[in-house]
C-alpha cells in the first residue's frame, strides 16, 4: 500500500513539475528576447553617437563654407548703407550676423514654406522624408526632396547630384550642423548664403537688388517672393521671369494663409502687390570715402563710417552747383571735408566733382591728395606768436622789402605797406609780414609746429622748405588741413581724425542696422576726446578765431556777401603759386569745413583764387548744414582780457600816445612793454637841436612828441615819399653817449657769398649797399676795410663794384652808431 502511494506521489509530482517547467521556460525565453532587444537598442544608442563622433572626426564639418567671402558694406553713422563692394567671389553677398537683423516676415515665410517643423526636429524630419518618398514613387519622378532647412544648408555648402548616397551625406552633415549651432544660427546661415539668381547671394543682397530696400522695409509680398526664389534661383528671378516669380510668391502666400500665419486681408493685399521686373543697382553713395575705408579695413565685412548722409549729399550738390559754371574757366574739380570739431569724426568727404568723370580724373580723391596750401597755413604762424606772447592782434609788423640770403618774398599784390597790424596782415593774407615772423621764430617755428601737429606730407628737412613753407612750399592734404583747423575750434587741441566707428565687441555696442547709435557712441567719444595734445593755448586759439571771424576783408567783397546770413564763422582762404589750387577753410565751435578747388592734373588757371572760387562754396555749405538757431561762438577764456593800446604802434599806451584803441591780450603772456614809437624830445629854444639828459642842463628848451620808427620802417617810409616828422639832430656839443638803434644792414645779406662771373663787365655785377636807420638819422657812411666808399642820405642807394677777397663792410650813421659784417667775393 505504501508502495502504491509512493508511486502515485511521484507520478503526480512529475506531472506538476513538467507543467511548471514548461511555462517557466517560455517566460524565460521571452525575457531573453526582450533583453536582446534592449541590448541591441542600447548598443545602437551607445554606438550611434560614438559613430557620429568618429565620422565627425574623419569627415569634419567644413564650417568655413558657412561663411564664404562676403561683400564689404560701408554704412553711414546711422547705419544706412552707403556703398557695397563685390565679394572676392564676384558675388553680391551681405552677411547678417544676427537673426534679428533679418526681416521677421521673411523668416515666417521661409519657415512655413520650407520647414514648418524646423524648431522641433534634430536636422532630419523622417516624416517629411517618407512623405516625399511616397509622392515621388507615385509620380514616377522626383517632386519633393523632403529636405529640412538644415539639410538644404548642408547642400548649399557642399553642392552634389541628387542621389541616395548624397542624400545620406546631406543628412549626416545636417546632424553635424545641428550639433554645432543653435536653430537661430542655422536659419541665419541659410538666409545669408541662399542663392537668389545670378551672382546674388543671401536675402539682404536680394532685397537691395530686387526691391531697392533693406530687409527691415520688406512688404509681405516681397518677403514671400524671397522665400520662394532659392528653390529655383534661375527660373524664379523676378527680373527675368516675373510671371513664374509671381506664381511662386502666390504659392508661399497660400501656404501662409492655410497655416493661419497671415490674415485674409494681409493675403489679398500681398497678392495685389506688383512684381517688379527691374534689377536695381547696389547703393553707390560717398564713393571716395567708401573706397578709402575699404582700403583701411580690408578684413571687415561691415564698416560703420562717421559719415552724415545729409551733409554728404548736400555738400555734393553744392559742389556740383558751384563748379558747373567754372568748367568754362578750365576749373574741373573740387573736394569738401566736414569734420566734427570736438570728436574729429569726418562727417563729409566729397572727393571730386564727379566720380565717373574719366576725363578729369574723377576717381581721384581730392580730400587725401597732396596739394600746395598757398596761404592757408598762415594763421598758425600768428597762433604760435600769440601763444608765446610775441604779438597781440594790434601789434605792428614790418611790411617792407626784405632779402633773406637771396629770397625776396613779395605780397600777393606786389605792394608793400610799410607797417601793418597782426589783424591786417592775417585778414589781408600778406606774405612779407608772415615771412618776417617765421624768421623771427627761428628753429622752433612753423616747421616744428606742423611736424608736432602730425602733417604726414611734411617728409623733408626744414632746410628743404625754407621760409616759404608758410606760403605753401610744402604740400598738405585737405583732410589733414581741415583737422589742423579743428585744433583752433577745439581750444588748441590736435587729435587724429576718425573715418570709422569702433567695431570691436569691447568698444562698440550691438545694434540693428538702421538704428542710430550716436547716444551710445557719446561716452566713447568723450573718452577719446582727451587723447589729443595741446599745440596752442585756449587763449591763443580764441584770439586767432576772433581775427579770422572778421569777414570785412578788402580783397573778399564777393565772398563777404555770401556770409550775410551766416552765424559767426572763422575762416581763411589760400591760393597756391601759379594759381593751381584754391582753398577755403572755416569753422565754428561745432563744425570745421574744408574746401579745395583745382585740377587734378596740376595745371593752373587765372580763375583759381581761394576767395573767388573756394570761399563761396564754403559759405554755401555752412548755410546748408549749420543750424542758425543753435549756433554759438567760443566763450572768452578768463586769461583773455582787453586793454587800451596806442592806435599807431599797437603797444600798451603811454602818456604820449595821442590816440588809443582796444586790443585783446593774454594776461601773464603778452608783452607789457608800453609804446616806444611816441617819444618826447627836448629841443633847444635857440638852436632847434635835440638835447639829451647830458646837454640840456643850463639851456632853455621845450618838449615835443615825435614818432620814432624802427630802422626798417623809417627807411621804407623815407624812400616811399611819406612825410614823417624828422627828429632834430642831436646837438654836436654834447659829450654824452647817444642811445638808440644801430643801423641794420639789409644788403648784402649776411653770410652771402658773391661770385664774380667771367665774361661780364664788373659794372654790371655791382653789389647793392643798403641799410635801415631810425628816422632821426640824417646821414649814413659806408666803409670797406676801413676806407670810406659812400656818404649820403639814408634813402640813397649805393652800388659797390666787386673786388675779389674777404672784406669787412661797415655802416655808420650820423650819430656814430655802426654795424659791420663780412663780405666775401669769389673770383
């Protein structure tokens, strides 16, 4: 019985065991399958990025192709386009660095038309690819590509035939792009390098060429057309196939309407827009400065210039208006520069009358060409003298014939005036007083000043230019001369001029193009404002500006009329030797304007006179660009005061000056010496002879006031026939020492070596002996090696027959005062 139960137990146990094991095996096998699938997918997920990274290292993304050579774009100070240059690839391509600089309408149209899931997919849209595959199989030909914007971008940087393998490569590149860049960056790259037909690349260039406007001003219809063109750039160009372009635009608009991106009204308005078949020229404004900036900054795609478009355009119009009638006088060209007096930003640069005038070399930039300035540098020699306290506006300067070792300067009208004030010498632009002042300043004069001021054309030694430097023997550039005058408008501070705004991320804020950045620039300008150096005192600059603001100048009657409606302006003209260049520079506390008129081939013509052809242009531009209501003048510095001076000598008045006038002076700098021209003279009542402190004791005498001129002026007045009162001769009975000026030997010049020329009679090689003495001197004596060779009136001229050798020449006046110098004559 036990055996039977035992057998039954094992039989039953075996039954149950068999069933449980079978079910367990099925479950186990299912779990194994699931684990295999997980391991497989896990392996795929693990090795896929590894494979992508491996492929990426073997086949790196050609990032440089996302940024092909771009066109250089020059913008004005408000961000408006002045000019665009072709890229290195001869394409019109303008990169936009940020997506927010691209039209939102265009962005919406592109996303709806090309890839509405752009911001959701990882660069590949499988659903789109499957739909495209089904469509293409059904039609039997390729109608859709299923490419995302990222895939299209990949195809743009690596154009290939449409094959399955190339599609896989394109997908791989799309993944690479998505990994490396943000969605906004990808869309920006797409719109920057999308083809728009011919040599037009990118939406910005397409907007300018097809619609003559920036992207910020695109209409919905125009944006829709630009969204469609990259699908078939050759066939959808509106300038070639306007009908097909319109159909493509309609397709984009309908899709936008279907997706409810636009309203019905917006749809119908856009549909009603005409499709222009005209291709517009790229902006071509301010061509000379644009080309100059491209040369200065060859690696910049966008250059923000300092140019003010309104001032630029008005200056171009005025220059053409005034030069047109001068063409008949053989005057073909001109240039204009306008500069901000404080920031030194160049607001206008007009290089020529007409950039496209090949005959008259219109592409030459006159603003940076080296030309002779004529008298335009003269104010600065007076500025130096004012700065050093050597003169004041009413100080007297000699205007008599002079000889500097054979150099004999003459005035413009070839007339001498004997003596003039500093104000008269500058406003009448006299040459002789300016040369005399240059000689008086010596080594630390105008040459050193101009070198310190940074004139780049002054590349030779001081000896090369000589004293005539102040009359234009050196060349200057209009832009540098304008900047030099800006130092007078800026309290004597010289600084570098600026043509471009700062572009580095550290010194220039980000902004949308078209957005005015003058306010953001102001702090930068103020910081840079103090980087210059002081070449004049504020006081000297103010006094010089006051002199130059006097428009009632004897030789400028026609120009004076042009200033009638102007605010107060300081200005100066210049005419180069041979009438080759005419200049006029003017300034206010805010603006500096420089004008040059002439011919680029350098030939002169009688009509090229600064006051006649350049000054009227200067005044016309000032009238056009300056705001009279906001016009202001320089504040007088505390150290600039006024004082009464002798009406004749310009020196502080003494008790003997019959008339006086007011004059500016710089306290602590200008000379305090009182008038030395009006002098009291004691005259013997019996003999009429002049008495001195030694001989007047015991004599009856009376006192008279006489004008005692310096020797140069006295001699010139005598020879020119001016009736000046003769100071009585000193009584011969006096044993005292007579004071006064010694004779000044004017000819022969000191240090000059004379050569006796063979074959020419000596009587034709005689040397002029000439000296200047005070107007109280009645007689002079000339001695050669101690022997008297001439005796006579100071106004008489004597010619000495040359004798080879080294001689001692002496001039003695009637009072016994003498001057000597060596005279060398070679055989």
